[in-house]
C-alpha cells in the first residue's frame, strides 16, 4: 500500500471512529423504566396508573433528561398473577430493554419477578409489595425495598393496639405471601406484648364476599379483628363488617395495611376511628403537601398519592441519581450499590438511607382516621397519633437473615 493510500485509510478510520463514538455514547444514555403494577384489580388505586404518574414526576424532578439522557416509561399490568408478572417482566427486559422494574404491588408477583431481575442483572425497585422476606432471605444485590413492610406494619399497628388493651386477636388473612407474612409478624407482636391470637381464616385474594370470614371472626369473641389484607379486600372487609355491626358489638377492626384511597372509597362515616401505620400522608408537612398537589393535578382520577405511589417516586428518584452519578445503567448490581452509597433525600420521605439488605430506612407514622366532623375538607382524613423514628420503624438488620449482610 502506498504512503498516500495508507494516509487515506487512516483518515477514513478516524472519521468512522468519530462517527461511531457519539452514537455509542448516545445509546448508553438511554433508559427504559417498566412500571409493573395492578392496572385492573384490587390494588389499582393504590398503585396502577398513579405509579406511572409518580415515575414521570421523578424523572422530571431529577433533571436527568437535561443531562442528555433519554428516558422511556412503560406501564404494564401483572393482573395479580405471579406467572403473568414473571412473563411481563421477562418480556419487558428482553424485548423492551427495560433497565429497571418498578412498583409491583403484590408480594407473590414480586417474588416471582425477583429471580428474573437478578438473572438479567437489572434493577428492581420494590414499592407496592410489602412481604418482609424481600429484604430477608430473598434479598438481592439487584433490588431495593422502598415500601413499608409487614414487620413495620405489625410493630406499628399491632404493637399500638395491643398495648392500648386489645389483647385478643383473630385474623382475616389474604391467602398469599403478603397476608401470611403480615399475620405471622403481627401475631408475634401481639404475643410479645402479652396478648393472645385466638385464630385465623384465610380468604382468597380479591374475594367479593367476606361474610363467612367475618362471622368466624365475630364468633371468636376476639377484641380485635386483624385484617391482614389490602386494597379492595380491606375495603370489602370493613364495609361488610360495618353491615354486620361488628364494631357496634364491641370488637375493633384493625386494618394492618391501609391506603388513603381505601379511606376515600369507604367514606369517613364508615372508616372513622380506624388506626393504622403508614410511611406517608400527603398532609404531613409543607414538602409532602407541595408534592401531593402536583401529583393530584396529574393523576387521572385526581386522587391524592398513596404511600405506594410516594415510594415509587422516592425509589425512582434515588435510582436516577445513581444512574447519573455512574453515567451508565447497564449493570444493575452497580446501580443498586451506588443507590446504597449515598443518603436518600426527597419530598415524600425526607432524609434516609438504604441498608445493605436493600431496605430503605425512614420514619413511619401511626394514624387514626378522622370523623366526618373533624375533617376540614376533601382528603383531610388522618390525624397523627405517633411518629416512629427511622431506627425503630423497620426490622433490625441483624434479624433479617439477608445473605448480603456480613
């Protein structure tokens, strides 16, 4: 090859490299976030389309798009079926090239998705699923848990009611991983505080008729009927319990997980007096109020955000901060490690941290539902009973048996 031809070949190589390099750089600054949630069932209001709104708010607030990143959001329905959820997650990763799976308000579905995310080395931001095993034996270097969990709910609500005199309990339990975990955790707290569990009954997920289960709870003569369920199941339990006159008969119904959308569906006349634990309420402070009003303006039904949707926002924001710091989202384990390396700080949960087991740590709160006379307007539903500090709100790290904890 002549000298001139060599120079020409070298020049073409430089031009080609120069053209290819920016294309590669642009491709590496592309993100796809898959919000896998309940779009059609009993958790639709708690997560659903509202979780997609929360993700989009986090993207905007992070400013990541101004830094040259392209972010795509897809909303998918898991139908509260583990096999459907697993297939949807695999398709989102393999075909839609999702970098992160977000929300998943169903613990059985979350447990089906977890090994897929780990196998594909993507990121799992768990927000709606609450089984504490997700940061225990089933913890993963590819996931973080921003939702409240069954340990926190049991110690918050179960502990408070038992200490205040509700010593005998009967559980109506959703017959899947979340419900069983919540019943187990709460039962342990009841017994530890001098109470007694008189029995339980397992109800199929999304059953419309709780009459037989309520009759068994009523017949037990337990002081407290613990509802180890959520969403539409909690709403139906409480509505039908009111029709049976359970509370008028001296028994207390204790929803161990309650969303503000549940209270909105029930109405204050029916829900008044219910005590429960939550990690978020729109009217806690100036920052939560400002966030919630922005959210409400975007939410299709103009609902205030649930704690699930608040967690979706918080986890997505922390994820995007980590991606921007790394400059790359391809290695899920590296992204999660980066998320754990700096404090969380946002409008919904305030300042916090993510532990080695993936558990996000922040305060939780014990609330009581207001009476109609106490409420000053729409969505003014809760009064604060107690704040549970972050270092007491969640299970101690040493007790979770997470293999990531040395």
